[in-house]
């Protein structure tokens, strides 16, 4: 296992987590504000909630892949798929925490995601920028 790949993975996963977490909390606040406007419909804020959730679920694997490629690492499929699925499961299970006014994911769950994502990054089979299949 290459330790530089783990460090690059940790930086990438931390940055992607910060971006997606910030977007989710802002998006859920947007949905909550829309629902609190007093519109006569039961579904006020549902569109905003769905856009936020689906957008962050799609954005996480994209950010992981682009971040690792920007650091010249290849073979990021494990990180992208595993990290994206783990983010979807984690955010879905903590949606009540996120959907409250001023809500956010608890820090231990964010730390768990960063550690798990770093492990997934290290499990990737990339050859890096140095060679085409060398050691």
C-alpha cells in the first residue's frame, strides 16, 4: 500500500465531505425555509429537499474521482463507488439530524466517513503518475 495515496485520499475525502456537507445543510435549510413560508400545499419544500439530496449523492463520487485525478492517482473506481454509496447511506440514516434548523451531521460520523473513504482510496489499484504499470 502506498502511503502517499492514502494521504492524497485523505485530503480528497476531507475536501469532498466538507463541500457535500455544506451543500446539504444549506439545501435543507432552503427546503425548510420554503416549507415555513406558509404555502397552502403539503409538499412545500419537497422539491428543494429532493434536489439537495440527489445532488449531493451524485456530487460526492464526482468530487472524489476528480480530486484523486487532480492529484494524479488512477484506479479510483473503488473510492468513487464505495465512497458514493457510503455517503448516501450515511446521509440517509442521519437525515433527521441534517433536516433540523441549524442541523448538521455529528462529528463522529463525519470522521468515520473520512477514515472509511481514506481506506477506500488506499484500496484502489492506481499506478500513480510515475509509470504505466510499474511497481
